[in-house]
């Protein structure tokens, strides 16, 4: 498995475990509450570097979460879809 495929698998597993689709739009959130802001920046850069997807860091109370805006949602799904198990596909279904 090449590095890019491994990265896609890693992001798929991470999203299946700690991710959710926002209910008010076609955007995704990855619960990264336990990381400090500087670590969030590293994760944000990693998503950009490995998947060519722009993510944002959103405040969630006293913590931070990674946020993949709806304009990048389809790209994110395209990368991780082959690795998402059937019982978790509901997490990546987009509303028309």
C-alpha cells in the first residue's frame, strides 16, 4: 500500500471513530478536542498535505475541532469512501 493510500485509510478510520457530519449542512467535523491549538494546526496541515483538502479549526466551547467545509466535503468523501465500512456510510451521506 502506497503512502497516499495508507493516509486515506488512516483518515477514514479516524473519521469513522471521531468524525460526524453536521446536521445543518454538508460539512464534516472531526472531534480533536484533546489536541491543543498548535497540534490542531499540525493536523490541519496534514490533511492539506496528504489529501489536498482545506480544513478549518473551529472553537467548540473550551476546545477545538477540525472542520471540513461543505465545499470540500465531496473531495473528502472521495478519498475515504473506499475504506469506510458499510455500517459507517451514514456518516458520509450528503444531503442533496
